[in-house]
C-alpha cells in the first residue's frame, strides 16, 4: 500500500509515531495531526475490526484535524455523505471475508473551544 495523507504529508525526515486505530463502525471520526500518513489498512481477526495504521507527527508542532473514515462495499452507491470529492481511498481489505474499500475524508481543523 502506498502511504496516503488526508491533509498534509509529514516533512522529510520528520519523526512520526505510528498509531493503530481499530475501526469497529462503518463510519468513524478521528482526530489526527494535520501532518500524517496512513501506511496500512488490514483486517484484525482477533479484534474483528478493520485496523488502520497512521503515522502522526508531534502534536505540539502540528495542528489537530478531524478526519472521517468510511468503510464501504465496492460498487455500493454512496448517499453523498460518505464519499465526496474530498474523499480519498486509503485501502482495500477483506473484512471477515467480505471485500470493502476504506475511504478517508478531511473534515477540517479541530475547533478551538476557548
């Protein structure tokens, strides 16, 4: 799989920490650092969930952003919310024997609540 970013890729040589997310729902909103790269999407048979590995940069040096991850059967018509022109396919996986596509959508900078 080729690394995918939904916002801005990390700088060359920038240290990144790999984080593994278990996607237990067909649609999940996750807060990431703006500079990140998705490096792996696979099926975790023990957890019975799609797993996604994301390398994130230091949160002190990269703004937090919200992204939505959607798991969709190939060929399924989207209702317009899950897959938009801003969505990117981040991987394909067999979820418990069923092929699914995993899409990510950048939603924007996390709102400052102060």
